[in-house]
C-alpha cells in the first residue's frame, strides 16, 4: 500500500510538470489525461483492497466467535439448580365471618382500596366524644393525644397496605422479566451473545435491581413510620404518667391537711 501511494505521488508530480515539458529527454511523450486516469485506477484498486481486507477480518472474527461458542461448556446454557424461580406465596383467604376480612386481603394482594379496607376491618373511628369541650385543658390534651395516635396509626396502616399490595401485584411481572433475561442468557443463539445484546441484558438487570431497591426502601420507610407511631404511644403514656403524678402531688397537698384537721376536730369533740 505504501508503494502504491508513492507511485501515485510520482505520477501526480509528473502530471503537474507537463505544462512546461510535455516530452522527456528520451523522446517519450507524456499524456496528462492518460496519467490522471491511471492514477485514479490505482486509487480505486487500493480502496478495493482495503475493503477486501476489512471484510476478511469481519468474517474471521465471526468464525472465531462461533468456534468459541461451540467449545464453551454446555453448563453455560443451562440453569443452575440454585437459580430456580422464587414465587411469592399466595395469601390464604380468611374465613370472612363478618364480611370485613376479604376487602383487606384483596387490598394486600393488589393495593386497591387500602384506606376503606383498613377501616372496614378495624374498629371505626368516632367523632369527638361527648363533653370534650367541657373538659379541662389537661383533659382535652389527653383525649386529643390519644385521638391523634389513632388517626396517625390508621393512615400509616392504610399506606403500608397499599404499598405492599402493589409490590405483591407486580411480583408476577417481575418474575416474568427475570425469566426472560435468564432464557436469553442461557440461549445458544449467537445473536444473544453479541456485545450489544449482552450489554442490554446487563442494563435491564440493573433496572430490575433498582426497582427492587426502591421497593425495599418503601418497606423500610413503612416500618419506620410504624415504629414512630409506637414510640408516640409510649411517649403519650409517659407524659400522662407525669401529669397524673403532678396532679396527685397538688391534690395531696390540698386534700390531706383538710382530712387531718377534720379528724382532729372529730377526735377532740369525741
């Protein structure tokens, strides 16, 4: 190829000088038109040679890939025993004695109607208790704190029920996607083992992993909310205990002297 290029350069140089000298010293006449045509033919032949070499390399590469695939262990195209399908167990339907269990189970399976299902299967919330406005400030705070705990707990339970039901509903499609990736990975079709096909499967697997991590984070957040509600119950009880103790201390100071005085008067009168 280098020799061909040098020859073309020589011909081009000769053509460029023919305007001044159309005849060499030996008597040979140089035709510029024929020289340019010959140079063009040499260039086309050089390009054809380069294309032929590249085609040969591609053919050899495809042959080497097919040979490597034919010599790979057959276990590469089979599923290992520890990679069996892990299906979620189906939720067993309860007896539904009073007709309020099935909506909750259905919501846990598909995520629909979680708020209504949670209320149907629970003791219903009531409005403010009668006489709430006539209670003391401390009494209203006690009742309001317990009521807030009930409201927050119902909201968290409904949200968690919807999230878990949605995850369970998507589990079948997730298993189908994983099975498809597994089938393509173990396929003997050469098209499934090209670089682009392999990279695409890796990309799909990473997306499935990201979705799974997102669902795990949702479950962890639900557990955190449940823990917070449980801690609120403990805090309410502890605060109530302190308020009861403080009230008892104040009542003791005002009630006990009166009782002592009354007893002394009664004993003296006797």
